[in-house]
C-alpha cells in the first residue's frame, strides 16, 4: 500500500470511531402524516458537516412503537 491509501484508510477508521451518538426524535401531526420519526446514525452528514437525519412515516401507533423498539435495540437514544 502506498502512503495515500494508508492515509485514506486511517481517515475512514477515525470517522467511524468518532461518529456521533445514534439519536432519534418523534414528530406527530406534521403535514398529512400522523407520526414521524427522524433518526441519525451518527455517521451520515450533509456537505457542510451537519448531521443527516433519515425519516420514517407511520399511520398507526403499533407500527410506530415497533420501529422505535427496533431503534432502541440498535442503540439509538431519544433526543
């Protein structure tokens, strides 16, 4: 491996190790949807470096509760 490849690999590992917390938050009654969950995996970012939140939309509370249970099992914390 050349020095550039090693440096890129080190940067990649450093980003993974310094990744932020996994967080989520709920929103109810936004637009036409009943329940929404925004969640950030601690890694994805916009071009300016701000966190990129994924979005999950639900129409009933059972599906919402099941999704939040999965997020919590994966280590997400409520913001």
